[in-house]
C-alpha cells in the first residue's frame, strides 16, 4: 500500500458520559482506499468512536481532520456531506418505505420537491446489482425483507451517497457464510474505487482476509495504530486487545469444594431457533461463566432460566426442585436474582433513591399485613450500602446520579437484602470504569463465598476467564465446551466461540469439541 | 468500478417488473391502507341507498357529502400528522377558535372579513407551530401537549367570547364587508344539474388529491413516512425530522382554519363551545382510513373515505328516521370493523408473500 495523504485523522478524541469516560484519547488515521479494521473488546470504545465519526456524538476533546482540513462533525448530515456513510449494526432503515425510498431517504432525487420515482428505482436497482443482489426489487416494502437483505439496502444507501469513507459496524454479524463472501467482494470493489472502509469485527479471520491495517482500542485508548492486518501475529493482536494484568484485577479463587451441592440444574433446555438441549449445573459457592458471541444464545439462556422466556423443552431446578417454566415470579420465589444487561432500562428506577431501588423486590419482607416498616427497611438498605461500599454512602441519592459501577452495586444489593440461592449476571461490568470493575469482581466473588451460585454472561473473555471457576462455551445455540477456567486461555476461548471455519488463524486449541 | 453494463441493467429492470406483476394485482390492492375504508364505503352506501330513496338521489347525496367534506379536510390533515407519528387533540376546538376569531375581529373590531380571515390564519398557524415546537423540543407525547392546548383553547373560546359579547355566540358575520365573495369561494353552493352542491366538497376533493400527491410523489411525503416510521433512523440519514413534524402540526392548524372559516361563513355565527369532541372524530376517520396509531403508515385517500362513511352515516340515519343517538354506536362499530379488517388483510398479504 503506497503512502498517501490521510483521508481522515482523528487525534486525541475524548468523550465522557455521566459516570464513564468512554474515549480517553483515541487516535485513528485512515488513508483513502484502505480497509482499516478497528479491533477491541466490548466496551473498548469502538461504538462511541464511530458515533463521533458519523456525527452522532460530539467529542469533548480532540481534533478531526478530513483531507488535511480540520472539520467539525456536529450532525449526521454534516458527516454525510463530507462523504462519511455509516452502516450501524442496528440499521437505520424505515420499515414502511420501499427499498428505493430508503436508499434515497434524506437525499431524494427531486425537481422542485417532486420525486423522480422511476429514476430512483432505476438507480437503486443499479446499486443493488453492483452489490450482487439484483434480485431485490427497489419497489418492495423494506419491512418485508430478511435481515441480510436489509443490510444490503443499507449498503446501497452508503454507495448512493458517493461516500469516500464507509464505516461498517460488525457487518458480518447478521450474515450467513456465503453472504460474507459477497460482502468481501463488495468491500474489495469499494477499495479498488478508492473508497476507504472502516471495518469493525470481532472475527480475526475476517480481518486477516479483508483488512489492510488495524487500529486496536482498549479501555477507551488507542493501544496500536496501523498494524499490518495480514502479518501481525495473532498473539500480539490478542494481547493488545486484552493487555490487562489479570492477576491484579481478579480476586483469587478459593480452593474448589467439589462436594458442594448443585444450586442450579439445567436439563435439556431448548428454545426453538435460539438454543437447544442445554444442560449444566452451578454448585453453591461456584461462579460459572457463559462465553459466546453476541447472538450465540448466551443471554437468552440466562433469560430463559429466569423465566423471562418460555422454554419449549427441558427443566430448570433450584436446589433439586423444578421451577415453573416461563414465570419470572416463580424464578424469584425459587431464589433467583437477575442483574440484566440493560441495567438502566430493565433493572433500575432511575429517578428513585438508592434505598427504594434496593428494597424494590423485598418490600414484602418489611411489611406486616400490608404495613411497611419503614425504619426497618431503611436500616436494611443502609446496611447494604455500607456493606457494598456503594458510593456516595447515601441511600437517599437518586440512582441516576451514580456511576455505572455503583448502579450495578445497587442492582446486586437488591438481591442481597433477600435470601438468594442463585445470581444471574448479564454483562455485569458493561459501562463500568476499569477501576470500579475490580471492586465489582471482588464483590461477586464474596457473594459466591457466602454460598450463592453465580452464573455470569460476558462478552469479555478475560472477564469470564478471570472471574469464573468454570467456563461454558456457547456457539450457535449449543454448549460446545466446558472446562475449568484455569485450563483455558483467551485464544482458545476466542477460537471456541467463533464458527469452526474461522479457526485457521489461531493456535490449535487443546480440547476442541466436535461441533 | 462500475461493472454494470447497460444491457445487464435493462435485464434486471425487466425482471424486477415481472416480479412486481407476479405479486399480483389482488394482493397489491389488499395491502393498500385504504382497503378497509373502501369496503366500508361500499357497504354503508349500499345499505342506506337500498333503504332510502332520498339517500340515493342527487339532492340527498349533496346533503351527505357536505358533512363528509368538512370532516374530510380535517381528517386528511390529521392523517398526515398521524403518519408522521403524532396526534393533535386540539384540532377540533381550534376550528371554533378560528371561527370565533374571524367573527370577533370582523363584527366587534370592524375589520374587513378578508383581513379577519388572514388574522385568524396567522393565529392558527402560530398555534400549530407552538404544538409542534413543544412536542419536538420536549420530546413529550403529543397526546399530552395537544391535550393541554385543547383545554386552553376551550377555555379561551368561552372566556373571550362571553367577555366581549356577553353571550356564548358570535353572529352577524354575513353583515361584514367581503362576506359575499368569501362565502361564494369557501362555503357557497354550486349548481350541478339542478342540485346545489356545497363548494366545500370541491375543496375536499382537491385537498385529498394534493395530500395524496405530496405523500406519494414528493420528498416531503417520504419524510413524513420516515419520521413516523422511525424518527431516529430518519434523523440519522439527514431528514429534517423536527421541521417535518412542526410543519405537520401547522398543516393541521391550517386545515382547522379552513374548516373553521367555512363553517363560520355558512352558519354566519359561531358557538363558543363548537368543535369539542370533533378531534376524536378526525382521528377515527383517519384510523378507519388505515392510519396506524404508531405512525409510519396510512393514506390521505383512506382518511377521506373514512370521512365519507361518517357523512353517509350521519345523514343516512336521519333519512331512515332512526333515533340520532344510534349514530355514535354505528360509528364506533365501523371503526372496530375497519381496523380489524385492515389488520386481517395485511397479515394475510404479508404471509402469502413469504
């Protein structure tokens, strides 16, 4: 690749959200006509960075230059006008409009406000043809298309803008294998035409195949710029992405107690189209981690155990007693507690106090014949605030003013004021600062030591490996591997969670199961 | 990098055309939002026409077309607003606000009728702007914002009218200079084959055509569907979502101005409590016509057909000498039937496509 004037230069980008510094000095330099891969774990800041680049977020600090000129991207329209088009994972498409109307939405072909429908249909057809999907009719209502076709439409829209830079956020996540091949052909065409692509993916194999250069983000910082995508050794990339001293971050594991009774037994649990025949158990005092890609079914397994989804087959037992299927109240009554992934929308009443949030599920315990013993309840809440070191030490604070880590503590505290048998944690450290994570890890371990079973779902492999006693790997709705956390390393897990065809780039894992 | 040669292009074009015809005329008709309303119009017309000779006569038709026309003009605007994902509960009472403003400015302050109408138009558009601006700026549901506007206008209508005239009525609009021409243009009658048709019917038909044209053939129409279908996505691709929504509220207010003026001219007087309850009728007509409460879907023709059902029913019941109390029952039944029919048909159409 010849050295050329950068198309885009982002230097020292900082973006803060209440309670978390999502970007802490990120650099990204993209040259015309290159496929620039952005790598990083979940929470590393990739999404925030592309939102800054596409004009959806305004950076707090840092400079952005476009073809050598400093620019401000203060709206999506401003970014589009420069020639930056973004294809988000959640596609920005409108179901009620036709394919062509979606492609040209916001920049319709018009004379005096009147749409040239046949012209738009014709050009859309051209674009779709160029994308290898001439069979999609521009006149079809978008809502009727399958997900993969919607993505093609989204790409047609990017092309219709004559974009110079196209951002693709995990474009292969929703695609079947042969469609990924088509996607790569499109990307090569774009590159040949001088269009730069910022490509985000978790799959190293894809980056090997399609990428030119790689920028690695970790914890909101750039840790490597302009690595060669083809020849940088996998261990080097992985260690850049992970690059954390695990021993210092995670609490020590106590000696295993193999004779402990199983708190949770899952037997042959199935949910059609999502996962099938899942069986495992969690013992008292044990932390079991569930590793898998987004869409592998890991979160759905958790939700099904908790009764938020109704399994089509199988059984969930707590302390050996079956729990009624598809009933959250039954799950709670049996002794489960869930800390969901979407903490703010699914778990917390943001405008209420810490104390009210903690006591939400336990009001019955503090009431006699419907009368709430407020003093007793307040004392219980204050005890939890102190025990979890939930800062500030003020049970009356509104929850929304707390940092992510302390909000998560409030969610955990809710289950601790009642006697629980099993905690289900879905992405417990999402949106939590690195420093605060260590504390949460210690807290989760302490809860396990008190005899709780913990089932943990996380997209961050180091977290699963560092915190869990035992790791279960889920791929495409199947349990494909089970091992003690100490027997696995990160490369093996990354390899296991990906499709078998992607294994070419990494070391042969020790115990690869037959899929 | 263009690898598409023109012949290949034409080939795909032709192929896609065949696909469209493959889908079938019937199914394409079935997925139109107006379908339920169109069937309703046929059924209601057949029912009343079979039972009443007056109903099917040209004079009878002129009679039931008038209420359909004024409701229809409002229903079109409300339908556009609903497709854009918003409601306006203040639209009904705003027609009275307009009529009272025209009446008070002309009869009490001695303005020429045209000047009074212009003053009322400015006021209506300002009210529409306030509705839209508050909804867009605060992100509160338009239901709440326009409910507040509705109650305020209701109070203002009564308060100002009684303070100025000591009655709950403004009258004598036909004595104001400029009345003849304004009335002829906006509320008069046209003789067609010996039958007097209200000119409002013509306005209604023209506005239905214009609104349909805007929705289906202009970029603004695209934007309306987009902001109602997914406002976030629309904003992200550069649609001026806030401006589109404000413009829709102002369009509704503009329609309220037209209908309020028409009614003031025809009756030559305005009751201070007029228009209350109408806002729901507008929404009913739009929903019968295929609009979804969630936005992003609907049609102006459908809303007009909904209004036509309303007009035929309200007069048909009179012709059959039924108790007028049954009218609301009938309208409610029509609403439920049309919504259920639309839903069933759309589901069928979607399934058979897969």
